[in-house]
C-alpha cells in the first residue's frame, strides 16, 4: 500500500518522475513484513549477503564496463537494501522512513537532486542510498554545511550504519592527518565541503602516497546542495601562504655577482679548450653559466661549502638567476624601472607589459639587482573551485528544500537534474503577500510591533534578516518594547542549533541571519530531547535523565497545543534576499510535516534590492498608489516586480559563477595534469628510465641547436654546445674532444659520458637511495614550478585587463597565454629535473632532513577562500567561518573590492565596469 497523498497522479515532469518510482516503493513496502521477521543478527547478515552478490556480479568484469556493472547490480539490490535500512532505522532510531523518503532516497541513488521541503527528514533519506552504495566498499561521502551538522548526522545516522555492520567516519576541522585517513577509510564519511575540498588539495601537496588521506571520489551526497554548489560556489578554495621564498636569498646571491669576472673560452697552446674568468655568456642563446672558478668564488662569498649540495639548492638557483639578471637582462631594453617596480618590456613591440613577471625567480633576481623591493606576496599554493572539486566524483547527488529555482544551473554546471519530491503531509502554511513601507524605519517599527503582538497571543516567531547588523537593529527595537528574544548569527553552530531547536515554543522570538541554525528541525511546542540534554548533559544514560525527559515531553506536548491554536510558527522576513531561493528557505522553516504556520515579508523602498534593482516603474506604482507615513502597500504588482528584480540578480550571479568556472576550467586541466604527474612520481615507477629519457631529449635538443646535421661541420658552434652541456649536465667545457667527429659520433660520446655519470651516482648511493633521491628532486622541481605557475597565472589574470585587449575576448587571451605559460613550465620542469639530478650531490641524511623540513613547513599553508564575486551579502562566508577559534588554518574572507580594482571575476575589466556595475545601481 502506498501513502494516500502519493497515489494521486498529476501531469508535470516532476510528477511523472515520481510516478515512475512508485512501483519500486510498492515492492519495498512488500518486503517489509519479511524483513521485520528477521532477528537483529539476521538483518545485519544482509549486509554480507549483499556484498557477496555485488562481488559475484563484478567478478571478471573488464575495467571499462565496471562502472555500468556496478550501477546495475546496485539497482538490482536497491529494493531489498532500502527495506533493510528502513527496518534498521525503526530498530535503532524509532523512525520508519515514509514512502516519500524512499522516493527521495532513490532519486539520490540515481545521481540527482532530491528537492524535499524542510522537516521532511532528508538526513534519514540519505541513509538508504548511502548504505546501498557503501556496499561496494569504495567510500561514500556525505557533505554538510558545517562541522556541527557533520558530527550530528554522523552520530545520529551512524547508529543505523553500525547496526548494519558498516563503519562511519566524520571529518572535523581540527582532525590530524591520521585521524582523517581513518575517517576516509570508513564505508561512510561525513564532513563539510571545505574539509573535503581542502583535503583533496592538501593530498596533492604530500610527499608520500601513504600520507594522503582521501582514497578517491566515488559517490557524494551533498546536503543543502544549493548552499554548497550555488551560494558557496562563488568563492574558490585556496591554500595560500606567504610566498615562502626567502627574499633575502636574492639579495644575498645578488651581492656575489659583482665580484665575478666575465670570461671566455680559449685554446691553450696545446689546442685544448680552457675557460678563463668566472662565468661565460652566450648572448645568442641567452645563456650564462659559472665556470669552476666562478663556482669556487661564489661558494667563498656565500660562505658555504659545496654549492652543489642538495641543501644548497636554493642558493644555487639564486646565484644562477642572479647571474642571468646581470649578464643577460638589460635595463631599459629588457625591462624598465617605474615606481620601484621592475616592468617587463616586450622584446618584439617594445611596449611595457604591466603586471607580468618573469618566472622561476628571475624577476626577483632582477629586483635584487636594481635594488628595489622584492615583491613578496601571499601566494596561491593550491586552488580549486567547488564546482571542479565536486565534478571529481563518479556520481554526485544532492538534497535541499529549495533547488527548483536553480534547476537550470544544476543541470548545466553539474549535470544534476532536480526531482521535486512531494511532502509527506499536505502543506498548509499560509504565505502572505509582501508589505512595502516607504522607509526602513517604518518597516522595522512595524515588524517590532507585529512581533510584540504575536508574542502576546503566544505565537512563536522566527525573524530572518540579511545581516548581523540588521539583526542587532531589530533587537534594539524589541528591547525598547521589552520583548524577550534571542539573536543568532551563524557563528556558533552547535549553540545556535540548541536555541533554534526551541524556536517553536509558545511566545519564542528568534532573530536569525539566513544560515543560522540551518539543518535544525523546529518542532512546535519545543524539542524535549534537546531540553533534557541541555539540562542533564553529563547524565545522559541515567534514570534521572529518563524521567526528566518524559516530564519534558509532557510539557512540550501541552505547549504544542497552545502553539497550534495560536496558528503555528510565524515567519517574518525583513528584506527580500538576492535570490528567491533564499527567501523560500526562510519560509520553509514553518509548516513542516503538515504543521500550521504562516509567513510574511516586510520590505521598504530603502532596501538594497529595491534601491538597486527595483525598476523606476515600481517606484512610480508606489507613488501612484500613494504612501502614507507608517502605512504599507500590499499589492500583487509589487510582489511581481520584486520577483523580477530577484530573477535579474539570480541570472547575474549565475553569470559570475559561470565566469569563474570558465577561468578555472583552464586551470583545471593543468591541475589534473600536474597532480597526475606528482602521483606518478610518488608511485616511483620507472623513475630512472624517465630521467634518462628526458636526458636524451635534452641532449638532442642541444645538438639540434649547435651541431646541426644540415650545416657543414665547420659551422657547428661547438663552444656553445659545450656551454649548454655544462649548464645542463655539469660537464666541464673542453673535457670532451669533438674534433673530426660526425654528429652521431659526438652524440654517442656525450651520451656515454652522461650514462657513466649517472651510473656512478647510482653506484655510490645504491639503487634504492638513488630512487629516493630522484623522487625528492622531481617532486621539489614540480612543486616549485607549479607554485610559480600559479603565481604567474594570478598575475596574468590581473594583468590581462590592464593591457587592454581592445575587441579581443579576455577569456580567449587568458586561455592562450596560460597555455603558453603552462607549456613553458613543463619544459622547465624537465630541464630542471635533469639539471639537478646531474649536478646535485645527494647526501642521504640531508635529503631526509630536507624532506622533513618541507613537511614541517607545509602546515603554514593557509587554506582560505578568496572572494570572486561582487556579492555583498555574506551569509555564505559567515556561515562556515571557523567554528573552532583555535584552528586558524582555515580562513575564508571575502575582501571588499574597490571600484577601480580589477574585477575579481578575472574579466580584466575594472570592477565598476564589470560585476560592480550591478552594485553601482541601475
Ligand atoms: P530536513 O533535513 O529534511 O529538514 P531533518 O532530517 O532535520 O529534516 O528531520 C526533521 C525531523 O523529522 C527530525 O527531527 C527527524 O527526527 C524527523 N523525522 C525524519 N524522518 C522521520 C520519520 N520517518 N518518522 C518520524 N520522524 C522523522
Ligand atoms: Mg537537513
């Protein structure tokens, strides 16, 4: 039998979606009796039985068919599994999932968004698809909006999972890596979007595969999916740190160069090549390298032993770049100094390229040479948008009370379809028309009066505001009227949840910003369990607790009658939000599970939304209708106008997010490539082969430049060739005699020597240490270059607008240039890997220390969220602000953007001309 409400069939798409699922609901219901008959042990044994069936179905399936096969076998098991979870829920939590909840669960399993109103029990809904999908043993993630909810839901629903033999983990902000690893290893993992995202980024900064905490992205269910994938999606996740570069090193290395003498390559009287001086320069190929004497001098001036020790890698690099800065880069030709900044001059056009920097420490070296301040910034170490993080999952699903208005965006960006699941009980909340006042003052006075009145008659009131400041304002007015009330501002999730849980008691007045207390159920008459826990927190399992709980249950039940006769929970909105969805969330706090309730929004012509987006037409209507002091206007036309304004803002915000995503997509491919490269290095397979392959490539490149087969032998530039060989492999110029040899003979001779050098190193270290050495060097290079690239990309984004592209599309320019930068970076990675492996002298112990030091430095990284939008309403940021004040690594801030600053969306336009135009007013 299906619940009565569900059996009615309508004609919309959503209803057709639902109708298709009804036969499955029937079948799950049909399994109820037999499932009930099972003992606890027999019920639990179902888990093993399902696992065995899955294993059997997947046995021998080819990798490429695995995904489909998995989905097929899970679909086959679905009905039985849901019946099992339903029964486990009855036995552990005393709740029997309603038919609509089964439907919601099936929607989630199919990788869609289940829109279910507040209070419909979405927390419980998730357990069914979570259980089913966790049976494959690959880890299911449940994403919540804050740490408190992650903890609450993992504890609460954990009873069901554990009863059925699954393990549950919960990620919290203050967890250490090994605790995280354990939580991710569980069958089910609860946590916030930030934690999941940052763990992904941090994992890709690790130095050992074993220290990574996540084990893949298989299936995620995102609770309050609109908050996370839409509201929060305007700010990317960023791990940043002070550019760890010790700028002092550049000045220090810079001081060495003036002591060095430029030399030449000459032949001595026996015809052998010798070098004079401390360094050699080849203008044509723009190389500059130290001679042996130069190295010795540099070591002396720096006061270090061997410059080619691994521990001196930064100094070596610094000296090399300082040398280039002095020997190859000329002021007013290659660069200019303006306002204490080094500006690059485009070698082809002669124009200055503002905002651009040379990479790999060269810019800093030139800054040191010119004795200007070395730009040291908080640099991005890793970044990803939430959009791209959640796209990593093989299957994604979401649930919320308000998704339908954003269905198009969910579909376009995440390929998530929205299915609207009917409520368990008919909704009888009474949503009144908006009332509009001429001024904010009149509006707030009216709101305060209304609250005082409703309180008199015992009705609970929940007031939503758009900011903490406005909450305070209203609070002051209520204090004057001596109306007791509480104010929540989404800072202390746990405490606020406790308060919101009692917002349904008679005469309760609760003022809250949008996100405050989200996820907490408001029961009319109050929540007896929460009250009992509050009173007797430390004696939860005592008899005292039980008797107090039943007393409180009685109290709440009586109070419920009072509230019901007063009309249920009344919602007051004090301003329309930028999106209709957020207004609907507020309204949705009332009228749960068939409760009575009502809602009304109070607006004024001075509200931001009305001022900025309300059309002149609206103002005219208002004037025509006449506005008297203190008398509001209530008119359908006004409400419609406001909705139009909201739709406009929604569309604009969607554009911002799309824009952010378009830019991040470029970065995303690069990130995936680099992260893939890192993982390969960490796996450590065929490192030697890889290095030798790179060595050959570079050797052929050098020969191609100087010892070109197409030229006659006497046109070969053997001196330049020697210089390159020194630069890349540390071969002493003149140490090989190329005279009279063909190109192939020359190549063979060099290759043999290179192999000898490499083998000698390996012989000295032993194969195992050599592999470790290779791994460290490669990681060091990749990380350094990637960081450098991220910095370059930041500058590119800033600079691309400053350069003024005329009619050209900045996104296309950005794509082109970032691709070029990336290609160059990859070349540098290859070059440096080879150079360092040939030139550096590995010392086992120091290496271990260096690695350790880096690990220690890593936590300095500051995960944060950078604002990428103009939006000035901040509940998103306020909502997830560090709940635990001790832990300061996670920092999300939305810095205010100046009107003349470049727009953070990356368009390159000034903010006021781009996304700031909205704020500037119509
Ligand atoms: P939502 O997230 O959809 O707003 P919650 O998951 O917070 O709703 O649940 C709201 C309340 O409904 C909770 O107090 C929960 O105990 C209760 N609830 C959920 N499902 C059931 C059920 N099948 N039977 C009884 N109570 C339920
Ligand atoms: Mg919820």
